[in-house]
């Protein structure tokens, strides 16, 4: 397995298919279009990672964000036939390393409460459930 930065021109279709195969954990939305991801890549391209197998096929991805104060994790996805091999842990470890280099002290992620398998996965990585209410508003 090899980890590298995401390339919008060559990786988008494959990563989008990976996200769709990772449901219910990854929710693909309007911020996942090429134009929207280009904005993300302009800000911190080093925080959007893909994992490739020995043949160069993308088998995992994760998006990280950092606003100068806190970090975020979006769309951790591992191909269903590759799960249980440490790939998700490797992606998260590399993302955390990159966030730390930027000076990030704390980062967050969102998980739906019914996704018990992924909650257990993140618990094993040292994450804790926060007793907060998340609010959102779409901007038209």
C-alpha cells in the first residue's frame, strides 16, 4: 500500500465511486463536485490523501481540513474488500501527522449515531464521543 496526495484530474472518478461504495458512512453531497473539491485543494492539498494497492488502484481515501485553529476529517473511506487490514488506521495516522505539522492541536469528525461499526473503529484510534449538538445550515 502507498499513501499519496489526491489528484483531482486523475483520481476524482475513482474516489467518488469509492465514496459511493462506502455508504452509509460517507454521504456524498453538493460539496463533493470537482469544482468544490478544487476549492478545498487550493487551501490545503496535502490533507486530501488516497491509498493505492500494489497495482496502483485506489483503495482508500480521507479528506482533512485545517482552518488555523481546529482540524476536521471528512470522507474516510476504504474499499469494502480491503477493510480490516489497517488501511483506515494508516490513512488517519498520516492525516494526523500532517495536521500536527501544521500546528493543529485538536481535530473533529462527524459520525451518524447509528453507524456503530465506525464509532467502534474511531474509539480504537483514541477518539471520544462529545456530548454536543451539531447544527448545520445550507447556504444557497
